[in-house]
């Protein structure tokens, strides 16, 4: 056989081997994913924060035995992008806490379900993710708990309930992480924890360490002031909201001798219950350079006509001083449809910071992937849209004219947002400005 012929055969054989290798790789790619190698890493990264014992989700997804029976439902939920819950319009802004799955991850979960939801080799499993017992933050340095449980009736509306808890801090504290944990989350529409400095006169005649409502206060002025305060917010909690974790060098300030005021909005669901909410605090290891404060844009004057399916409400304000924008937290009730935060530039152009397709049962905080310096005089706008029509399945009464109110059958329009300012500046100093503006504290 001639040399050229042998060489030709060798080249053909090499080509066949290469084609076989490529085909083999293709077959490997097509083999169904397995739980331990392909699915568990996704669950650990995107799902376990809620889907584990003691957390908000109704089922745990930490083991093969827990996950296997739900494979089809999981695949359908992620395909429809119902899970993980995230409602920001992807065209506007980038957010550090976006849990959205990639197209590849969605495909993997679908292929796993379609391929029989195989377990695979347990040796392929990643190391278990470590979670603090009972918390989504590291083990708190201090847990401040409402000293008396609040009794929640089976039916009817429940007035905002307050409980003032003394911290007994003998020195100023800087809180870098905070988490609010209701003991009965199914009954908590939302909770706000305020920092009441020792020199504040807010609710000074109200009981300490016992639950009360505004209607129980004897002073008419204090009844009115129960819903109005200049005290800073430690944290806002709502279904689906995440704990606050501020970057190194940033923290919220709690002065020595301060109280924490828990403002609880409970709802009924046909079963009586009791709740004893706690707040876990992790202190900064070093004094921060930046103080985090929570501001808000709100419009108490909203009047939503009966049957309106896309009713627009807005509010604007200007920043009195330079501040670094960190996160955005929109709040509405059952008729909420969309919510948007904008910067309105001097030339009239509008820059959308966040647009949310609002979901009442998943009220999320949207933490900027990169903080944004806003100069003094920056005009911020919040815009909300409401669906008061019969097409809204959550609407309590489409024939009703809806105004501002505490209960979910009424409405709210609040655009909370967190900013960082110099550590030595409190809210009073921040709001000292030259000229006029309109920004709520």
C-alpha cells in the first residue's frame, strides 16, 4: 500500500474519531440533569432563603426527597417566572438582590422534570449552605422582642397596633444588619420599626411594653400623631421583603437610651392567632463613615374613582442635600398595579430608576447594584397606578371611591427609599436646605 494511501486512511479515521467525540459530547449535553449535580446548586443560590424550615415558603426545597415530588410544579413556576418572586421591569435599573433565574437555569429545571427528576450521584452535591438558625442574617448581636403577644381575632379589621420596647442601650449603636421576624407572618400585612430617640416626645404618654392602638390613647393630639413621626425607620417589613444588610462603612444609628417602636398592621384570615414580633440587630464592627436613613415620597390626597382600571397618582420632591441612593421600597394595597421611581432632570427629561409590576402579596425592596450619588436639588418623582375595576381579582369593592387609609380595603401610596449621608449628620441637619422643596421625612 502506498504511503499516500495510508496517509489518506489515517486522515479519514482521525475525522471519524473527531466526529464521534463531538457526537459524544453532544449526547452528554443532552443527558437529563440530576438533582445533586445540576438542580441543588440552583436551589441553594436562589430558593433556600425562603424554602427551608421556619421560613416564609410553605415547603422546604433542601433535599432530594423534599424536591422530587414538586419537580413539575417547580419547572412550571420558573418557566412562567412566578418564582423566584421579582417584579422589577428589566428595562430599568440593575439590582443587587435580583433573584431571577437565567435562561439556562430555567432550562435545567425544566429538563430535570421532563427527564424523570433523577437524583444522580450524591457525591456531586455542593456543600450545604450554612444558614443562621431562625435568621436570614448572621446570628444577631441583640434581639429586641415585643414583650407581650398581640391577640389577633379570626375576622374583621384590626387597627394599627403599637408596642414600645426599651433597648436599654447604654451607648450609641450602629446597626449594619437588621431583620424583622413576626412569629405569625400569615397575619402581618406589614410592620414598621421606628427608632425613638430618648429626647423624642412622640407617644410619650403611651404605655411601654404593652400593645395599644391609637384609639386607646387619651390625648387627641397623641392619637393623631400616632401615624406621624419624624423618627427614623430602622426597618420596614412586608411579605417577601428581605433583611437590611448595609455595606461596610454604612449603618443605621440607634442612640443610647432609645426605644424601638413596633407599628404592626395585622390582617385576619378566619383563624384567631397571636403574634410576638422580634427584630434582630447586627452591629457594625467599626464606626461607619456613612449613616443610612429612610426617606419617603407619599401622596395622602389620592382619590381613586370606582371602576378605574389604570388610575395614576404621583408625588415629587427635591433632595435638600447630597445623598447616596441605596434602595427603593414601594408600598400600596390591594388595588396597586404599578409603581415607578424617577429622576426628573432640569430639561424635563425623565430617567426611570425602577418600575415595578406591583404584587400586593410580595412587597420587595429593590437594592441598587451600584449606589447612586444624588446631588442636592435632585428632583425625585414617584408614580403609582391603581386598578379599581372588577377585572382586579384582589379588589374588595370596584364600586367604591377609594381614599388613603390604613386598612387593605383602603389605599396607600408610599415610595420608601434609603440613602446614605455623612455619619455626623442626622435627619434634622439633612433637611436644612437653601430654597424650597418637598420631601417627606
